[in-house]
C-alpha cells in the first residue's frame, strides 16, 4: 500500500489508492463550454430537449444578460422572471411556479449565480419541468441535484434528480463583468465544495481527482482575476474549476462547513458566497485532525503545508472578508446558531456538538488565523 504522503493522481487512476468500497453515480447532463455560448448555444440546447416555451429566470442584477438569452430564444421564450433572491425564500418559489404555469412553459432557463439557479431548481422541484442552467458565477449549483428553500428563518435542503439541470451552458464571457470581490468569494465558495467532498462519507477516487484539480485551478485563477478582471483565459479556468468543484458537491454528502453556512444564511441572512469564504478555513481547521488524507491532497493542490492557513491567507490577500462580524453576525448569535447546527444530524468526520460548532463560529467571528487543534477529535466535538 502506498504511504499517505506518496499518493499521486497516477496512483488514483491506476486503482492503487482506495479506502474500502465506494460508489459513484453519474447523472445525465450535457455541458457546452465556450465563450459566447450563452446566446449561441442556449437555443440549440432547448431545441435538443424538445422545449418550445421556456421561462427565463434571473436576479435583478443579472437581468441584462438574461434578456439577451431570452432574445436569443426568440419565439421559444415564454417570458422573463427577474425575481431570484439569495437563499430562495419559499414565497419567491411559489410566485415563480405560478408564473411558469400561467405562461404555459414547458421548461426553464436559469441565468445567473446560485440564487437564479436555485430558483430554477425550485421550479423544477415543484413542476417536474426540465431546467437549463447558464451560470454567471462560480457557485457550482448547476452541477448538482441539491435544492434549497428558506422558510420561517430556516433553510431546508434536499436532493432530487428532477432539479439537476439537463443542460449547462458555460460562457466565460458572462463572468467578465463579475466584480472582483464577488469573483473571489464565489471562487472560494466553489473551493468549499471540493474540500468537503474529499472527506465525505461517500467520497470516491474519481471525486478526489476532480477535487484536487478543481482546487488547484481555482487557486491559480483567482489571483490572476484579482489583478486583471478582464483576463478571459483566467475566467475560463475559474469556470472550469467551478464545474469540477460543483460536480464534487453533486456526487457527495457535504459536512459541517456547509451546515454552518446554511444556518448562517437561512436563519441570520448572511450573504452566501461571503459566508462560505469566511467559514471555510475554520471548519477545515476543526476537521483537520480527522482528515489527514484529505489534507495530503489539499497540500498538493495548494502547494502549502498549512491548508486552513493557506485558504485564509488567499482570501484575505485578495480582499475578501475574513470575519463573520464583518458580514453582520452578532456575537450573541453564535451560541443559538451553534445549537441549531448541532441539533440537526449532518455527516461529518468529527462528531458535531454544540460546543464544537460554537468554537468554529467564535473563531470565524473573530477572523484571526485559523488554529488546528492537536487534541483527539472525539474529545473536542
């Protein structure tokens, strides 16, 4: 057996590196990836799926791009619904479903980031209509069967094959106008998917390969984009990384990091990508004693010994927020948020306790360099 420090991608491809049995499920999705594809390829994808009346959904910020897609669809466009919001409030989903039914739509095109694609998924979940995704950020939601809805201050998530987009159209040009701060936080959000996939209970060698490549590509692309937001090659590489990281999210069960972010977003209204960016180094530092193999892969991908510290340094160096306090969380919110996290079962390599969740949240609230505990993980939650 190869020692942990000597594991390579070649070992994984040769089948020399396995942790017991594993399963990997592929889902039917077609990907088109090229500059200009949002307008030139989306109509063809709709025709390929036999769709004749599509509702285009987006958020208010992405309406200009979504309107260009709607115009490209021509007579196949049944309307434009520009009311997507962060965390998909259930009342927004109800309203969008009513619009779809009133328009007699037979499919949906979601143009934008995680909020727009999340609303498209909510429509698919309620109606069973096929979804085409045209992402303009790096959230990775387009590559997953995961849906989320927020109601009464709580965010519910689930998995259903019906919400998996049937076609995904990646157009690097759509991301050229993405502001640098959102570019960075959206990219780190994608990194979080790959990081947690590496220690998921349903991880596999193939997921490990995609996660490592996704982390490496995103970590290399983000500094280039911070220096030159119009670098189309770097935009393409970041979108490719988001595809890989999103695929990891879709293939595995996420852990403590994602649970923390769902609670902070759904119950406290914190912004999605920024929250992922702040929490990731601290959640990984907390889990580090239990995931040595994942850390080996991440050290290789990031070319760094201290992986939580490298992620913290990367986001801070590129101007991203570093603390939950900056995002508007109050210190008095930490304990009830930790209790909520611990009160709902969630897969994680370390047992999730209120004490452990509170420690992670307090560290993220302060925003200092993440500290990896050396204590036995079973004793610290």
